[in-house]
């Protein structure tokens, strides 16, 4: 396959590249700085985009699969009003350009996959959300996901099978949020965050990669797909499992007011959550490698 990826040098993108190049697929990575990367990497080509004179479509052949993971990180700084605007605009601008590029190719891809997040659903300690939930939440993250997904839907006008992957908390031992979550436990200071009742809808990085390939080849899968394991856990339970995996105590809570003092609105990432069930993956027969948190954390640690 020929696969075009935006965000291919990031956390999930790099793992996808490794996975598909191991299968001898051809990978084309859109980046602002192609000169930073080794262009002799087997089966990988870096192509400039989002710069004043870039025309990536001129360097691309017909693509089989297009995957857009690009967008400013939610966790790279305090959520000032300016930064909130930047988070939203980065997702809109990259998605619009990605769809423009697809439309300019001499043949349309078979499938277009665009990242989103379970933040679409808003926050609740009691509701269970599946892909059947169509009303977004009313907080900042829900607004970002809703506007972002509306931009993604423009690709349907090109006649491309379009999928929006709503990622939960992606677990990996080296990248993502888990190493920062594990650090207090490694220092013997871990405990629940806030009241500990908030749901954490998580997924192991290996299931992210395998499920991505699964939906590429399942031609009847389209629109929204929740990328979460089937058994979410509340923060207080998640912390205990993490402590057990690290052979450390789970005992020092971090109060909500302290977290909000440090992080401001970004504290919502830690103090709020939602129970999200992967109904569509299960209905289409996807078998999780790590369906439960204990096996996922034991694999990582």
C-alpha cells in the first residue's frame, strides 16, 4: 500500500510508520521540515507541507490510505485563551490542507482516517458513551473535537470513505501521558487525582496500531470509531493498577485545587473524564490484544 501520513513523526505516527514499513508498505510523511529527517530511510519519503511555497501534491503518486494525526499538542502548555485558539486553529488548518491535497491527487485514496478524541463526549461520572452518541459535550475539548470532526467530514464530498478515530488515553512506556503519570509512583508519591471518580478510557499503543490496520481493511467501517479498550477504569482504580505494576504504594492524593492552581483549565485533562465504549470495533470483530488494564500495564512495565 501507499500511505500518506500527516503527523507521522509524532507519538502514534512514528509507531504507524514502523508498523507499515515492516510490511514493505510505502510511507509518505508530510512535515514542515523534511530536511531534519533521513530521506534514505527504506520505504519512507518526507514531503514538505504547510510552508508558503510547498505543493506536496506534486510529489505524491496515488495514495491508497491517508491518515491525518496533525494538530498542536493539548499537553504542551497552560491553556490560555491564546493557546486554546491555537489548539483549535491548528486542527482546522491542517485538516483543510490535508483534504485539499487529497482532492488534488490524480486518484482518490480508498480511505481517509483522521484523529479525534473521546473529549468529544464531554465529561460524566455516570454516562456510558458509544459511537451512537451524537451530541457533543459543552466544554472546550468537546468544542475542539466537534469543530475538528466537522472539517473532516468535508472529505466525504470527494467520495472517500472517511473515519474519525476518537482516541482515549494511549498507554505506552516511553511516550504519551503514561510516563508522567507513572513518575510520582516511581518516587513513592502516587495517589488518586482529585476525587478519583473520573473515568479514564484508555487503550494500549499496540491496539491503536492494530486497530488502525483493522479499519483500513474493513471496508464497511466508516464515520466515528472509538479507539478505547472495552474496560475503562476510574482514576482511583487506574492508580492502584499502576502502583501494582510498578510495585509502589498508592497513597498520596493530589487535591483538585492544587492541580488547578498549577495547570489552570488544562487540569480538565486530569480531573475530568468519560466512560467510552468501543462498540463499533467490537461489532466488526476486532479482538483487543490488551482488553483489560492489568494486562496492558504488565506488558508496559
